[in-house]
C-alpha cells in the first residue's frame, strides 16, 4: 500500500528524485504540498489543484479537531471524501499550533492543555489523542505529536523539547493502529546541531517509515536553517522520505532539495496571494504597485497557467484594489502553479543529472523581493 | 449585428421566448444576468459562468468609472477583454448608484454631482457623460442615464424624476455613437400608474431598440410591483426586448415573465451566497443552521451542478462557519446555476405552451424562506 522508491540521485548534491506510493496514488518527489488548513486550500477547488498538478495537500489537525470536529469528518467518510480531494493527504499533529498559536497553554508529560482560538474553550491534546484524531481524519500520512520551541530559545529549553518529543514519538507509534496510514516522526532541536542529532537518533531508534524536520523557518537566519539541513542529511536514513515542514520560499526549496529533502509544505503561496503578491520567474510581483496600472502583460510572461493565459496585471491590480475575491483565487492559483512547476522542473533536473546547474540558473534570475510574507 | 426575435408566445399570459442577437453571441430570452459590479461576478471566473450557462452579465458603470476608470478598460480593449468574458455584456448607466448610493449629491438639469464611495472625491455624471463612459467600456447593451427615486416617494418628486429621465433619454440617444452597442431607455414612475405610462410613452417617442423598467424592487410591496408590471405590459412595444432591472427572486421572475419581461439582473444569488444561503427547489437553505451539521446530502438533491455533485451540506456549513472563501465560491456557483436553470426551464415551458402550469407547479413547492437578502 505504501512505498518510497528513490529513482534518481544527483551525483554532486544529496538531491534525489523518487516516488512515494500512498493509498491515494503515487506522489513524485521532491514534492511541494499546498496547505489546506481547514479542509480547503484557501480559495481553490480540488479540480483546480488537479489542473495545477498538486499531488498532495496538508491539512491541520488542530483546526479540524476544533471545527468541525474529527467525528464529523469521520462520519463523512474521512477527509478525502469530506473535502472531495482524491489525491494524497497529510495531516500535521497539531503540536505546532498548540505550542505556537493557542493561548494559555499548560504543558504536562502527557500533552498540552490549550485554549481554542474559536471560542476560548479548554482542550487537551497529547500523543495518543493526536494520533486518534488523525486516524479519524484519515489522511494518508500523519505526524507524531511534537513540541516545537519558538525562536530564539535557550539550549536548555530546546533540549527539554527534544526529550519530550522523543518520548511522545514512542507513545504515538504505540497508539497508531491504521495500516492505511504512514506515521512520520518529527525531528526537533532548533538551531543546535547536537540536539538535532540526538533527536534524529532517538526517532530512528523508535523507527518510522519517514522523518520530518520541524522547528525550522521559524525566524532563524537562513544560514542556520541551511546548516541544520546539512546535519540532518547526515543523520536521517538515506532511504526513507524526508519532509521539511513549513518551508516554501523558492530559494529554500532549492537548498533543501540539495540536502536530500523530499517533501515540503508552506502557506506562503496562498498567503502571498491574499496580500496581492504573485511569484514570477524574476521574483515577487506586488500587484498594488502603480506600475501595474496600465500593464497589460500577464503576471509572468514565461508562465503557462490559466491566469497568465487569460488575465493582465492591470486587471488583477484592479481586482486586488477593489477587494474582489477573484483576485485571491487567481493569485492563489498562479502561486501554487508556480511552486508546483518549480518542483516539477527540479525533479526533471535531478533525473537529467544537472540539478546543480538548474539551481544556479534559477537563483541567478530569481530576486527575492521580500514582500509581506 | 443586433436583432430581437420572438419565437414563442404563451397563449394565456404575456410570456414570450425569443433570441436577442448581440455582437457577442445570441442570448435566449427570458434571460437572467448575474451582476459583475466591478468587472467580475463576485467569486466566479468567466469559465465557470460558461459552465453554468450564463449568457449575459451586467457590469456597473458607476463602479468602473471610479475604479479602474473607463480609460484603462478601453485601453485593455474594452470590458470583454479586460475581464475575459466573451459573451454578452450590459452596463447600467450609473444613475441608480449616484442617486441611491453616492453621498452628498447635487442634481442639476445636466446631471448629478456626487461623492465617490472610494476616496470621497467629487465627480459629475450626466446623460452625455454616462453614454461616453459606457462607450469606452464597450458593453453590447448600454443604458440611458436615469433618475431612480427612492421608495416611498411623493407623486410630485416621482413626476419630476420622470420628466428629467425623459429629457435625459433624448440627450443620451443624441450622444450615442457606437453602432455595435444597443442603447436602451429606462422607464421610471415609481408605483404610480399614470407616471409609468407617461414615462413609457415619452421613451417610445424618442425610440429605443429596447426598454428597461427601473425603480422597482426598491422596497415597495410585491403587489405594487406586479401591478406596475401589468401596466408596463400594456404600454411597452410588444416586439422590443423588455428588461426588468434589479429583480431576481424566483417568484418575481415568474410573475414578470408572465408580464412579458425578457431580461433580468440581480445581485441576489451572489449576495445570498456571501450570507451562506443557497437556493433549493423547496426554498432557501441557510447553511449555518445546526441541522446541516451532519447532513451529508447535497444542497439540493434535484440539482445537477458541480457543487451538488461533489459537496455535502455538512462540508459547506463547515466552510461557511470557518469563513473560508471556497464557501462563497461554491454557493455563488450553485445559486447562479439555480437561477440560470430556472430561466432555462421557463423558456422550455413557454416553447411547449405550458408556462402557466410550470409556474404554478414551481410556486407550489418553492417556499421563500426570507433569509438575509
């Protein structure tokens, strides 16, 4: 039912191209997963995701646990049926949200008490509960409940988070019963190399079919993230899928692929769209800018997406300024398309053996004009 | 380039089925036009409108004049190109908006000074200007600049509005130069039969290829609207298209079709969608209601639209409660589909000669549970 086959290896970096087989189809890796926090990739339909070529979507356990509740989703036949998405689904464990988003939390050895952002009610989530909720949601890949420390954070606090994450990983594995789901462990350890190694080794000892790297892209300098990725490349089993959580900036995707990462998720493409910003081959385009007012070119002349084939910057700028929902739809579509094509091109370059050249050429023309991301 | 052919006449009512030929294709009548105020039918793409079977869309001159400006739209190649909609387009004249929406207005014989709702800037719109802006926008059918009085309104004030509307109609006709556009006159007169007759006769004297009925569905009792429609049926030329502005409730569409109306527009289907309400064959469905929580049926089991084929009430309720844009998209799609199918069925019934039976059967099961319309 599940498999991970590496088909191509870059001879000069750790990049690899493979196929992740799930009960809902084969996923070519490296893969970017757009985020469908509340059982919808914001503004887009599943049919549009298919048209874009999206192979897998991430949904958030924390949000769906609170609303509509995993029981409703289970009665609907699981998340695939509920949201009408028939390809791969992955749920996070809720750990990141209860540690970073939910207010008034209280941490115990068994999990976390937290306050719902919706109605202020008190809830508890721990390793067994997070697995139970994720089994009810029914994604193809589910995640261990972990403690994701903030950045910056003292080595002592991160060490404690690693200890707890390792203990919870063992409990998650014991609690997991569904054979049509893969449960991944999550490495923590912040920017501390030794803690990262310790965390990875503890998870390997428990043994998982895949390993995620959490707690990066949380505010640390990019060079620290890249340094940790190189450490992870040494520590994580080479034959298992590796998933870098919450990373989606094009330059980071390229760097992480070079360190052997196979899977990514990030809210960036849909969030940038909601801020009226579009990816182009040359960097980000802010459509509110006055120079788009009478610019009748597409967002990106090199792009072949539905939006770039039918709409001008002038029209999109008008929609953004008028607050029209169609702007969010069209920009979300384009941005997810852009990252999906980037990953496709990365896979092609790995297969052809020229990933380092592809990466260099891409970064030469792509200028990351930091927007409101 | 333009024609209006009546092909079927109901033997027992004034209902008729016809074809309105425009430079952007043939429109089967009676027809419902969804509203694309700011050059987009809120939340929907043109491709979705084609899939639904929408034949013609109304856009608002007032809004597009203020933003992005008719000059930009003209430089984009006109409204069809700008918004990428290749079927029929109709623009209103802006009269309704400057009289009812725009604050601090000052009325003169030449037009209206008003304050922009966007930035408070002062603008002037009169008969010549409204035609000029609409020629720049380039819709297939454009409207005379009219004065739409509020409801209730004294007979004297409505009489004055009729006088001004008639004078402006003549000036609009004189100002209109594009031969690839049809200019329609607009009858005013509130709920006063004699004023309605006077207004219709004045417009007929000027002579237009089509006639609109404005100033109804602005708060008056339904019976007053229906009474005026019967008067209009007597006054308006039988062979010219008749357009009832701003009407879209199913029961009103049926009544107006019986009075020989051929065209309708209304924001209701998209506005109801934004309030989380969907049309069904039995009446309106409010998705926030708790009884949708575990209702895994489609919105309307009789509906064949994309939404009803793929989504449950439970999922749509979740999206509405979570504030997800996909909810607005899916409900807008369904509601426009519902009215488009209703008009299609009305046309079929007229062609078969059993429109009165169709109307009775529809109203027997359709219960208008007034929502937040």
